C-alpha cells in the first residue's frame, strides 16, 4: 500500500455508495483487507503507509483494534444501505506494516468483527503478514485458534548483507523456526522475497531462493525491488551511496527464481507469485487482479466495490478522529467509467496465468495479438483459443504487452 494517496473527488462524510454498485454484485466475491500501519523500524526501501512508535503523535497503538472494529461496523451499514446482496467474506487479509506487532487478542477481535458483520464463507482464506522476528510458537498457535488459516512471512533474503541494505532486522536462521512453528499449528505458509537489492549478486539471490525452497512453503512471492521517490533508499542512490538496481540483473534473477521454483514443483499464477499444486494460491490477491469487491479497513487503506474506489486518510491520528466522530474515514474516491474499468481489466488480468479473454480487447487490441505471439510474448495455443497467457519473456515485459494490447 503506497503511502501517497491519489487525487480524486472528496468522499462523502457518511461514506454512502451509489446504488449502481449493485450491478453484477452477485458475480463478484467480497473480501476484507485490514491495514495495521505499525512497524518496529522503517525499512529504507519501503513506501507503504506505516509508522514507527515515534511517528504516531496523537494516536495510540493500543486503541487501534477498537477503531478498526468501528470501521468494520460502519462498512456493514454502508453496504447494506447500498442494497447490495448479502455476501459473506471469502477472504480476509491483515497487512501492513507488521500486523503481528499487535497483541494476538487484537487481531482476533478484528477478525471476529468481520465475521460477525459479514459472515465467513466455508473454507475462507484468512491471512496475516508477519515479520519472522515478530512471532513465536504461542503467538502462531493463538492465530490458528482465532481462525487464521495462513501466514505470510517477510523473508526478503537469506543473505545478511542484503538484509542489512534493506534494513530488515531478522536473522535468516529464524526462517526455518517460524515456518516450522506455523506448520506445527496447522497454518499455510507463504514466504515473500525481494530481488535486485543494491549489492546483491546473482549468487546471493540463488542462495535466498534455495533457502526459501528448502523450507517447503506452500506459496512464494518474489518482487523486484522498486526504488520509490521519497524513501531513504532513493536518497542513498541519489547521493551515490548505493548503486541503482540493474534491470538486466533483475531479469536474470527473475528467470532464476522461475526455473528453480518450477523444478521444485511450484507453478506461477501471477507474474510475481508461485504456489504448490492444490489450493495454495493467494485467493485474496487474486481477487484484486480479477476485479472483485473488497473493503479496506484502516489508515490509507483502499477499497473497491462495484466500480467505486476510495481510500482512507493516511495518518492514524486523522483516522482515529474520523472514526471517533462517526464519520467515514475516506479521504477521496472515484467512480470508474466503463472504459477505465476495461483498461484496468486488461492491465490486471494479463498478469495472471488465468489470462485475459481476447473478447475484452478492442479490434485494434485483437490485431496486436498476432505480433505478440510472433515476438514470443504470448503463448500461441491459449491465444488462438481466445485467452492471453504470457510466456516467460512476456512476464518480463508485461507492461509492454499491456501497452500493445491497449494500442498505446
């Protein structure tokens, strides 16, 4: 969740939605994202809306669970007023920040408020992110007892000098411990990796990938490091203190992780995500790419329901004030027109293995498919059957593929 909020129309104080959001609602799943905006330290590369203890001014971490619960209740009233059909939550995701900096009783209370307000589908996916040094066996056991089904650990790297550049605080030796504890209590496990850190060699990256695979997680995410304006890392690069990430090296790193994961029995299902066979894909993240509905709870959280998108005020103190007043915490929102929704569908669905139906393209976009096949960016068989699926080369050049499909 990037820290900068987009510009758009002011959101109404009561948060009420237009009745148009009911169009096609019965065909869309409903998920809930709960943003916990706290971190022990601020990593130099991070642009997410997070706060350390000395940045909170005017907000108390101990009050946060109650405020988030109040927004969940508010969400239930807003969605009911829009006359949306009753939809139980199919996925719930706690992200941050580091959700597991809160007492597990706080996370449990927030989860139970979602279930009490919306209900929970049978077999629903309930995930929390966690730093490896923010949980122990007892904490994970309590998560499982509260109803969580999945934990996503921010591993990032297994190489100490890479972790130091990223300003990550955990010891790589802790990864096997936390994965083992999570498995012991019955939670699915995902590991998040970052590649392309300044000073990281291809051999460093291979070490991290092999270490992650050795833990036999259910799911692995691997994201190229992006240098965001305003971050400490961006300032370090501008001053020449560290090198700019190398695009060619990042491409080599992507090819390495994709091949290693395929050899280990993982399949890609989104450009940056791989899962073991079975029900181990992140259904919550897939819902974003597939254009389903979700309500984002917390400071800076984004929501989307039926073509209406909005985002909350950023700072926890401002968020707390809105909630205490009984007002919507939304800072701005926009209603997407049909063409914008089509363009976003092309952008998002192209990234997943399920692919984009060619029927969603304009005539000009469909004409471009033959050239994309010839350039080995799109797999021929699925394309000829009416669905865009990226090749490995296409995944490396996904943005360029989208531009050609949109005839830009």
